[in-house]
């Protein structure tokens, strides 16, 4: 059974690329990744906590139009 775990920034970016995002590109305060015409901010801290990861994946889910659950995320 998959669960949520903290994740390194580099691994988060790698998994977003697998989901179809491009980037990261430089922004004003944070880098961002692009999916179509949508932008997903990538915070600059080196590791994302579980609550921060869940918040980011909720945003990714809205961009993709579907929910990204723990099992799918761990399988990427």
C-alpha cells in the first residue's frame, strides 16, 4: 500500500515531467513548470513535506483534470 512521503525537489520535478509538464523555467521568486497553458509553481526548498506535497499535487490535479493519488505518484 502506497503512502505519502516527503520528496526531494529534483524528484518532484522528474515526476512532473513524466506527467507531461515542461520545465522548470525561471520565474520571479520561484521556478515553474508548464502544462499546456497552465503553470505550476515549484517552490525553491530542497525537500517538500507531506502537507506541502499534497497541496502541490492538488494543484497538479486541477491542471490535469484528474486526481493524482498516492499509488500513482509512487509509481512514477
